[in-house]
């Protein structure tokens, strides 16, 4: 049995923004063959299981309807691997700024 989202749960929905037939000719063929989808996180406005249509309210108060794809979705973004030169540059800049402010 699939987990069921309850009213007020933090969820993620998916909705079609643009069908494939309406995609721009400037988009590569393999991309144009698919619909443009959006995924949005918010609070469930009704009970639903994964795959069912439901309405959510986003943190800024927008009401959006789409297909439920996740309950308690994780944040999966990242900024990639650190660049050692930039870490050192940041430390050097901090040292320099501390020296400049001590002179003022």
C-alpha cells in the first residue's frame, strides 16, 4: 500500500506547463518530444496517494494543482565540489580586509 499524504503534509507535485506539441522549434528534438513539466513543493490541501491529482499551497500562498510525486521531499540541490583556489582566495581576502579595517 502506498503512503498517503495528509492535509498539511509537505509534499511535491508535478504539473504540465506546456505539451510537447507546443514546444518551441528552437528546442532540441529530443527535448521538444517531451512536455515541459514543473515540480513544486507545498502543503497538501487534501489527502492523496502518489500519482493522484491534488492541490497544494506554497510557502508564499500560491495554490497549485498537480500530480503528487513525493511526500516529505528532500532538498537535493548542491553547489558541486569545492574549488581549493577559491577557498584560499576567500581566506586571503578576509585577512586583507581585517588588516585594512585595523588601519582605519
